[in-house]
């Protein structure tokens, strides 16, 4: 068996005999290149890799498998940490400490092994990963391989996202390897990461996401021969479909094939150019509490930046130039956060425009969702179940006449604020109690939780728990549904929460507060869901056609399904009512001169 010498440069193979069992490694991560790609096609040569310090290119063979290795060094310049700068302010000039002049080299490498015509790649060091062409990598290699090889009985850790639209990332870890039931994964959680033991190998752990990491405990490590053997097993496992039955929640949202993604991107681009803005939603792929930021499509150091109170796809007509828009431009363009407290665009807080687009499209009898910059194919059974439930089980009612067209624009703050709507509703119905922005406690946690926006004891004796949110993006809508589910369940389950709710009512100025306290019993066992109606009000711009439940994005409909099922089947609430409320919004836009932080 042969391998290259350390000095071999330029891709030539060396003739030096060397044992392959002497060198071992206990942990290594792998990426898988897409079919038919060469090693060089997976490398991002435009990253000026060849110009890096100490760059070298090596070729060798392990058991008749072609191998490539690229090496380079990066230089890290140390920075004086903020805490040390703080301390330095109290030290004499000749006593101050600084790391600013310290530079250190870091080794980086990319290893490629050809297995059955496909390249398996490993990256080493801090900077090597940036030299891979991510579009050439199988995005589900790690997690699918780990699911197939480990099964669902020896899981150590999982990470899930609620389909990248709900601002929820859930990490679960158990004290000892357990089955999937112990993790309580729901159908709506998009499995992003799994860590588990390989079946029959307690000393070997796989961690799977877009890449696969193998960790071997004890004395048994990976030799070069063992490494190649493992890679063969990984490729075989990747091609299996065991995970379909073992992890049913994963199959609901799977990465779309590249050729489909390209076609879907063309549909998206055409939709934007045709200015069919109602078909596309625009919102940052994370939930921003309390409307902390406004937004800007630019971060100019000299020219004015246009600041928007909220994002709307119609803004793209002025800010992006839709007639000449390309997919590349869509991917490179950024949306910046604007801080009202600092009165400046936050240069380091931004999102790619493409990642902020939420779009759903049918293609060749399949249904796809774009969220967080990735196209996902939705399983047919899953989609049908959602649409059928919303059609047959979700109760939608028209807006009550007295609450139509309430103005929610705040000129001074240049924001549309839901609190203005909630306050006005309580003015028009004095018997209602305002709960918006009430800070309550659940269990032993912090006193920063909410219950609802408005609590209303109707004339017929029905207690309505009303939650409101502007209809301004899937993230906000799905957050509202999830929030409603959580707090309504807490109302029935948590004594501390119930006590805080009653204290809030007792402290209100409502003339009918005693009726509320008589209805909401102080003893938790006497608080029954069947005595309450849960209302979800979505505030809509009255300048546009009023939507219906069928117009909600599929993922928002799914969260609506989860909320409705849980609150009625588990918590036994009387009923759930969805309303779309037309309100008077203002389109705020202003030019703001740049202001940088000191």
C-alpha cells in the first residue's frame, strides 16, 4: 500500500511504502459530494484557496481508493477581549494588557476519498469548511445515514426546528441512550440533528446533520483501512430508507432535489417580477419579540437608508428593482435590522433576502415550501391531513362590526402596534379586561409570561380568551398559534399562573371584575376548559382583500391544527374561533442618515 510523502505537491502520487495501520484517529466528520462530481468540482476554488499560506495539493491511494488532500494555513490575529478593555480603563498606560499584536497560524485541511465513484470529504481546522462548495454537498447525508445506522432505540440527543418558520429550536438530551418515544418528537418538528449509538456498537456514536461525525470511545480508533471501511458502510446506509418508519416526522419535510429547487426558484422569481406580492411573504426567519427592530434594505455609510416599520413584499418594487432581478441578486441582497434605541442600522444584524422569503408552490403534483432559504418537499399525506383538518374542523367567523378598521399606526414611533388595537377594543367594550403586556409567572420561572391580550366575559356569560397578532408573516402567525396553545394550557395546569391571572383581574379598574373572579375559580381543580372559548384574531390591512383560513401558509395552517387539536382534545376548551380583523395600518417609510457606532 502506498501513500504520499508530506512534501508531495501538485497532485502527483508518491511511491513510498508505508503501513496504514500505524496512524489512528478517534473522531472525524464527513460530507458527501453529489453524484458524478469530481473532487475539484466540490472545492470552491474561487475562495482563493491556492493563494493561502503554505498551500499544497496531495494525491495518494488507500486500498485502491483514490485520495486527495489539500493543506493550507490561516493566520488568526488575537483581539483584546471586551472585559480586558474594561479593566484596562483602570490601569496605568504602561500596565495595560493587550493581545492585539499576537498572531498564530492554524492548520487546515480537506481530505477526499473516492468510494464507488463518489467523493467523501472531511475538513480539518477552522477555515477549511469555507472552501467547500456547499451546493455540491448532499444536505441530508449526515442525518439520514445516522438514522438508518442507529435506529430509534439508542438516541442520545436531538435538535429540531419547527420547520424553520416558528421561532423555536428545541434541543433534547437524555442522561442515557433512550428510544425516540422518550424525546416526544411531534410530527411538526423538522428533525435537524441526531446523536445516537450505531446499532450493536455501544462504543461508537454518530452525529448526523448535513455532515456525519463518528466518535469512537476506548482504545479502538480508526486506521486508514478502518476509515475506508466505515465510509463504504456510510454510503450503503445513506441509500437505505429505514428512517421512513423509524422517524415519521422527518419524512414530512425533506430537502427538495436540486433540479426541482432550480425550477421552483424560477417560479419564485417570476412571481416577484409579475408583482404577485400576495403569493409571497417576507419576514426574517426568526421571531423578534416586542417589535425590537425596524428594517432597512441598505447599510450606507454616506447615503440615507430607507427605514421600514415592517417588511412587505411590495417594498421590493422600490428597493430591489424587480425588472432586472436575478436569483443571484436575490441570494446576495441583505435586509438589515434598524435599532430605534441606537438610531442606526445594525451592520452586523442582517439576513439574506432569499432566506426571508416564504413561498409555497405546487410542481408536478408535489407541494413545496421555501423557508429559511431551503426548499422542502411536503409529503402528500401530511399536506392532505392539514388541509382537510383546517377545512372541516377550524371554526372561522366574521369580524364583529364594532372592532373593524381600528387605527393601529403610531406616527411618533413609525410603527403599527397591536397594543393600540387591544386598548381601543377595551375602550369600546369597557367590561373587557386588558391583559396585553401583563407580565405573569408560570411555575418558578421569571415573571415575563403572557396570558392573552383581552379577556372578555360576554353578555351571554361566555368567557373569551382573545389573542391578537398582526398578519405580517408566517413567523408571527405561527408564533401566535404556539403561544396561544402554551398559555391556555398553563391557565388550566399551573397554580402560580392562575394566581397571577386572578391578581391581574383584581387590580384592574373594570366595574365587572368581580364577575370575572367568580367565573375564574381560585382552585385549579375547578378551572375547566369547557367554561372558556379561545379566540385568535389576526389583524389585517384593510386596504387589501380580507384573507381566510385557507389563505394561510401551509406551515401556519399546520400550527393552527396543532393548537386546535391540543386545546380541544386534550385541554377540553369549549371551542376555538379564528377571526380576520381589518385594521387601519400606516405605511411608514423614512430616509435616515447613517450613524455608526463609536
